[in-house]
C-alpha cells in the first residue's frame, strides 16, 4: 500500500465510507491524494528596482491630475533592512514590500 492508498483509507475511515467509495468521490471532485511536498527553496533578494508614473492630484486644487515620473532603486546589503519615514505617511514603504513580494 502506498501513501495515496493510506490517505484514501484514512478519508474513508473518517467519513464512514469504503475506501473505494472515498477514492471515487475524491477523484470525481478532483481532490488529489496527499503529495510529498517538494524541497523548500530559498529566495534571497539582494536589490529592488522599480519605476513608473505617479498619478497625483494637482497642487493648486484644480481637478486636473499631474503625472510625475519616479524611479526607486535600493540595494539590500545587510541581514535586516528597514524602510521608515519620520512624520510622513504615504511615502511608499508598503509599495516597496509589495514589489518585493
């Protein structure tokens, strides 16, 4: 008996059905048997770069919006990197993390 057969048997026992019925239902619903997880891979981010256009409200209070080009590059050289601002929100800290993710 392989690992998949054991899993079907466990599902059958918990559901009160036979192993064959459990297998048939799970296959019909496209629920795969347990699989061995692949080896964990590690990703090391050494730098981040992105650029684009900010869509900003006009500074004079007009309805027209202003597009401003930006570019951000940062090399992550230490084991821990911190992005912070002093007395300023919406500076892009979450955007940097979103781009990395």
